[in-house]
C-alpha cells in the first residue's frame, strides 16, 4: 500500500532530524502551511505516480551534502518532495540540491517547432586573433538547431518526438532527414520546395570547451507556411517553440493551446514576434541573454511575463544557478560543477530533457532539477550526442 503524504513527509523530517524546527514546514495542497517557510527554503508538494523516491540527502555541515540511494518506499500515488537551498543560513557550509530521479514513465509525445541546422564544429586550441589562422585539431559535421537538438534529446529519453521545421530539397538537407530517422523522429517540413543550402553554423570549440557560434539561423530561408498540419498534435502532451520561423511557432502554439497541450518557450534571445507568441506559452525557459524591449534585468524579464499569465519561469546561465519562479515563489537551483569539455548544445539538451520530465504543474520543479542534471552531464563530452552513451535512455 502506498504511503500517505504525511507519512513520507514525516520520514523525510525524521531523516533530517539535525535541522531545526524553523527549517521545516507542514505541506499540503501544494502550498506550505503551518509555519512560515524561510525565504531560502524551496518546497514542492505534488501528486506523482512513482515506484520509488530516491535519493535522500544526508544533511551535513561540510562543504557538500552526500547523496544517497534510499530504500524503495513503495510510493504509488502522492509523494512529497522537499528540497532546500539554505545558502543564507549556512553560508560556510552550502548544502547541495536534493536530486530526485523519476522512474520511467509511459512514452509521451512532444512537438518541437523551430530551427534545424547543419553544424560544422572545429576543435581548436584557442580562438584565432584578428587577421590570423589556426589549424583545427578536429572537424565534425552535426545536425543541430535548438528545436532539433531538443527533439533528439526528448527521443533519446524515451519520448515520441515530432520536429516541425524547414528542411527543403537541397542535397545537404538529406543529412537532416537521415539524422531524424536515426533517432526515430517524425517531421513536418514547412518548406519542402526550398532549394537552397540549409542553415549552416560554424562552431569553434577551444580548449576550455566554451564554444563560439556563427550562424545565419533562419534569416535567409524563405518564410515557411504557418498552417498546422491536421493530426500532428493528436496525442501530444507538450510542445516546445524556439522562436525561429516565428509565424509558424505562433500558429502551432495557438493550436496547441486550443488543444490544452502545454507550450514551452525556448527563449534563447528576443525575436520580432515573440510578444505575440507569448500569448500561447505556459512555461518560459530563457537564457540570461533573453531581454524583451525595456527589460534590463532578470527581474524585469520575470515581470514582463506577468501580463501573459506565465507563472512557471526559469532563467538559465551556463554554470550559474538556475533561477526559477512558480507563481509567487522565487528560488534557485544550483548547477552541478563538472569538468567542461564542450558546452555546444547544452541549453538545447536542457530544454529537451525538461520536456521529457515535465508532466504538469506539480512536476515543473522536478523537471528542472533532472534536466539540469542531464545538461551538466552533456558538457563532459564532445559534441551534442556523445553524452547519450553515458546517460540511460528512457
């Protein structure tokens, strides 16, 4: 028989017996009750269908919290997941984030609308100075683009992905088709008659792994048809839009909203038409470069989303903590520190992983945690695919 919310909360509180009473709270109905939570304590309560809850954290006052696997608790319906970032209370001994590994779920269907590119990646010792040349240590050709990398990640993690993009009929476009077929991704070609070279990106990856990108993106590709192909959204539970081919993103997001499919914005940068797109967005995940007109800070960006009714927001910044908002709750998720080999596509991988783990309002925070874990793993390896050999598929 599954444990009740109160039983599991009590078990967590008993395990964390070293914490003072002021660091705990009674949880119910997805809202903290009883004692007022310290502002640095983030709490999530929700309904999940899980086989186990793991791992628990052994709280200590050392430099890092030890993450342990817990004995399965047999949770079958409702669980409470508490995690806290007590940085302001324990500045001399930061406590790591509680990582919650979700059990395998049934296959979900995701729609990814946006850019596909062909990426030419050069690994170099250092970026060249002005009016100079360097010899690359290696050259790799990959299929990329925000929506495309997210769709491939989603598929690798066990989802059924459909990519809505422009591929065209140039001979090089077949490389995109072959890669989508390799990952069992179906696609809708917005401009099948487009005869020119697909979008190309030149990417330099120096020894520190922090890439530099030059790309024309979608600017030179003929405006694709904005119509939504009938039947494609059937059975879908989530859609990601990256803002490239904006009119198509708007049309598909509107139809998704009409069918009550969650719409996630990959906000890499502000693009003309984004304000119209936001009318159909449920979740906004933005880089710290995302700046709507008149916004000069992350606080400004968060306030900008308010009139659109977007209540679940995350702002990412590479190695910096992920800032997130759930309704009126503002907090941060620390990013795991790893040895960086290549940051190429890490944000796209984060977005695809988030879509894989997100399953409604009550799991927004858990999806962010797990997506951050996978994105951190990805930068340990070269390119946008090698990490897959080291992370179990769904």
